C-alpha cells in the first residue's frame, strides 16, 4: 500500500484519486503517522424499492410474514371459472339478461 503526505495529497489530489479509482489503497500520513486511508468504494448494492408492507412493518403497524414463500405460487395461470361465466353473473346481478 502506498503512502502519501497530506501536502503532497493536497497538491496532487486528482492523481491520487485516479489511483484509488483503479483499485489502489493509499495511506495518508501527517508527520510520519498514518491518519487516514483512501480506499476504493465498495460495489453499490441494489436496494429494492421499499414496499408499503415494509413501511408498515417499520412503523410497527404490521408484522413480517412468518414464511418467505410466494403466496401466489399455487395459483393457476388460467381462470378458475369457464370463460364468460363471470360476465354472465355480473349481467344477471344487474338484471341485464
């Protein structure tokens, strides 16, 4: 790991920042004593968008689910009733048939 004095760092900051950007770690010294380290940032973590449930849990108004499974994994992709049945029920409820 390279070391650099504060004055040299100040006078050549962009040079040292480029070195750190390439992955190098640099110790910053003051009067021969290490006072800081310049290190490349960690890879950013992708944060998922906070859901309404997450907000309610944070406020103490809801509890997290006991199981981490998908609640819709057993729901079929096709409708549970034959085509046209729901429309017929709605129409008959409205006395339109």
